[in-house]
């Protein structure tokens, strides 16, 4: 096992051709779930658009004592979306390389929208597993945000891999962001990603972006990774909602510069919710 506390994170390449659906979902031959090993202890999963048009990204991170799965996708039925089987396979492979007893799994979320929690039931009876529901009544006390919404919650995976979790409402009142000091990755859910940033609460979203920028000022951020790709490779142009085939997707990863671009756009709005297309994403206030 590495010492998760000693390494200075460096950005690893993410030049991945993600599964992106097909012209005919019925005849799609891609896997239901794409698996990409970012490093030895970090796995990125993507649900196929042929299974569900949202095609969310999920993240599986390993520590010395337990792994954490962030989000459970858009489909409940394991026959069409075998998330538990894929996660079990990944954990089994990791344990074969790093044998240990009593290894646990923690299931957390970025927010409670259906395309991020649908697979929770697949883990309900899994041994050694704790599923923390995404709704505020459960998640907020778990993180301690019910008493201090400005706190930084710590999710300890063992061996020094400790995620930092921030409440980042705006897209949803219960939205959170995770920072992983091991990889330097900022996992932003639906708060920031290359797509339509649906903003339900404009002032709260502005405060959340400020918190993320402040975090990036004090910690090394290698990538900003959200949970969807909705943009095309043409700057400022997105795919239509419910698209099931996206052959010209841009990369998943964004940068700290994108956070600053969002903040500049928020400032230019004068506090008024305004749809604003940036090269890599679109600010999309709720109507």
C-alpha cells in the first residue's frame, strides 16, 4: 500500500474515448458501464448513454481500510445496469493486489437527483457496506453540515487517504463536492461539468463557486471532474437534452481556470440569473 499522505498530486492523462451511445441504442454494442483506471487506486465509471441518456460518471476510490463509491447512476435494474457486479469486480481485483481482511465499502453521493442515486438498492444487502442516502435529512447529519454548513467534512478511507467534502448548494440544496488530496482531483458532481449547469439557487451557487476557488487556492487541483458531458467539441455548443448519441464529446476534465470563468460570468450577471454560454459549459438558471 502506498502512503497516501506523502505524494504530491500530479495530473494524470485522461485522454479517454468515453462510451457515448450510438445512432441506434437498440443495436449498441458498448458495455453498460465503462471502467477506466485513473491510477492504481482510483477508478472512473461511466454509464452508457444507450442505457440512460444522462450517462453519468461515477467514481470508485480505494483506501487502506475501505473504498468509497460516489453516486450510483441513473438505472436501478441490475439487469440493464450491473453496477454492483462491476464494483465487486473492481474491489476483488484491487484486493487481489492488496490483500487484507474486513475491507468495507461506503456509498456516498454528490446530490439526490435520480440519475445519481438510482442504483442504491443494488448495495442494500451487500456485506460490509454502508449506504448513506443523498437526501439532506440523512447526508447532512452524516457530514455534519446540519450544524455547520461551512464545515469541511472528512471521509477517511484508511492509510492516509482522506477526502475533504464541502457543501456546495446551488444546483441542489444538498449538493456536495469532494476533494481527493491523493489525486488532486476535485469531484464536483453536477455543480461544475462540461455541460448545462442547471442552477436552482443563483446566490447559493455563487457562494459555492467561491468556496471551490478558495479551496483551489490553498490545495493543488489537478482536474475538475463532474458527472456528465453534455457539450460538443464546438465551444459553447451543447448537445440537445435527452441525446443518446454524442460522437463529438469534449474531454470530461475541466480546470481551475473554468471555475474562474464561471465566477467572471456570475459577476457580469449582476446577481441576476442569466443563461450564459462559456466555451466549456453553460450557466443555465432554473425557470
